[in-house]
């Protein structure tokens, strides 16, 4: 009995499909792409795209609304302060409500903030709206990290966090380019308001992803532990990481809100060119995440964190000597390299946290870090008024201190050793 042509084709196609499917499954397992992780990454792309359309241009937007240099510096303070204020309740909400309900609450708050910023045409309205829309990335971060830990386990934590960090770089790269185009096409004020409107639409779409997350409501309630007790569970390793991280974040945040002003007002690149500089930074970060994660999950984590602190330190020093688009491109390439060990640092926080309190401990860490680092924005404004050079060089000094502190006193964890919980 002769086989038909269709049967013959099916005989050859089936093994090929099987091989392709098997390879795709292996790749997905290698990257930690389980269902909940994929949905969380989709939500992250939507929400971060909404944020990055306008975030880098807010200092210039405030300038256009008549805000003074000190008010713009206060923006840097508020940005970090909100990160601190939102991180701790974000961790508690994620541990108690579960990730799905928590993400839904965070998204509704963001939409409310965007509406305020659109309706009212003043820098005060932007600051009030920030109380809500700048909360999402900070308040959702502890929940995202704990979701990764619960879904993938310790052996894949850095890879999962790296995928989260990698996927965030897509909107971080594209958002400023689109935002710059909106500003060039419609003007500064109208362009930013259009960006806020797009952010609302993306937030609404994100709710579809949230509803598809597998419910993670707990059968038993999480252990009740108030913030002071939670702080007492932090061991010396975690506290030393926190101290060094605070110093290095001062290095980043002292000049942070003035980077766009340096580029547009001092070097005199266009808003579109600044968008391309940001894209260089984000693409650089994206290219290093997966290779680094592959090794970081297997090796001692401390060297990865030290290296990333070094790149944080170099950027403001390099920025001072960048007086052309080409040199700025090099500086932003270096800025992209600062993400070398960032997923490793986040994984280290989770590994050193007491079991069952990962989201809350992560939120507590960021609450303390960003609460202190928030004052770097004010300091940066004062220093910038004296001179941009003082701002950039003092920032570099903080980076050197933080890097040396962790190099001498910091400790990591080895994947082969058990972490005392």
C-alpha cells in the first residue's frame, strides 16, 4: 500500500516540528520564561513604556512650566522619596494581597496620577500626579521580584531578574525616542501631555495581563511582622550592601535630573538626539544581561556588584568631558554598563532576606535606600547652582566611596551555600 504525498510530507515535518518545539522549550527554561513570568514581563513593557515616554524630559517640562532650578532639584528629591515611600507598602501589599491584586491597585493609582497631570497645566499638578504615577515602578518592584523568586526558585533568580531588567530596557530605549519625537512635533508642553495620555492607554491594556496572572493568594496568611522587626532580620551582609548602595546612588542621583539639561543646554544636542543617547544606554544594558546572569547564578556574586558600582562612578566624570554628541555617546555607553551587576544585586537582597518576607524585605531595603538618597536631588540642585562641575565631581566622589566600601566590607553569597534565613 503506497503512502500519499501528504503522509510522506507529514512524516518528514513531524520530527522537525518536534525538534523546534524541544529547542524552544529548552530556551524558555534556560531564560526562566514560565507563564506568570511572561505575563509579568508583558505588563512591565506596557507600564514602563508609558513611564519612559516622558520621564527623561520632565526636568525640561518643569522648566517650560516656569519651575526654578531648585524646584527641578526638588523633582529629583521627590522622585527618590516616592520610590522610598511606595516601596515598603508595595512589598507589604504584594505579600498580603498576592501579586495580581497588588498590580491592579498599583495600575489604577498610576492612571489617576496621569489624569491630574493632564488636566492641570502647572508644575504643582505634575508633582501631585507624581504621587501616583511615579509610584508604579517602585511599588510594583518588590512584588515583581518576589513573583520571580516564587516562580523560578533560587537557582534561576538572577536569570529571572535579568529578564525583567532586559525587558525593561525595551521601553527605556524606545520611550525617550518616541517622547522626543512628540516634543519636536507638537512642542514641549503639548508633547508631554500627549505622552501622559498614551501612558493611560497602556495602563488600561496592562490590566488585561494582570487578570491573566495565575492567582497566588495564600492558603495561610503571611507572618505578621512590623517594619522595625523586619529591619532586625537584616543580617550584616545585607546591611553592608545597603550602605555601599546608598553611597553609589548618591553618585547617580546628584546629577541625575540635570543630565538632560547638560546635554540639551550645555552640549546643545536636540531632544531627538538625547533620545538616541538614551537608546545607546539601554541597548548596551540589554546586551550584557543574559551572559552575566548565566555566570552570576553559578558564581560568587560580590565581583559582579563591585564592577557595576565602578561603572556608576565613571559616568558623571566622563559626562563632564563630553562636549559633543560623539563623546556623549561614549558616556551613555558607559552608563549602560552600570547595569552589569544590577540583577545580581537584587538577587542578593532576596537571598539574604528572611524566608517568607522577600517582598517586604525588598521593599524595606528600597524604603531605607531611596529615603536617604532622595536628598541627593536637593543636594544636586544646590551644587548645580554653584557650578555643574562641582555637581559632577562630587557625585564621582560618592561613587568612589561606595565602591571602596563594598570592596572592603561587602560580602556576596555562593549558589552552592545555603543562606541562613
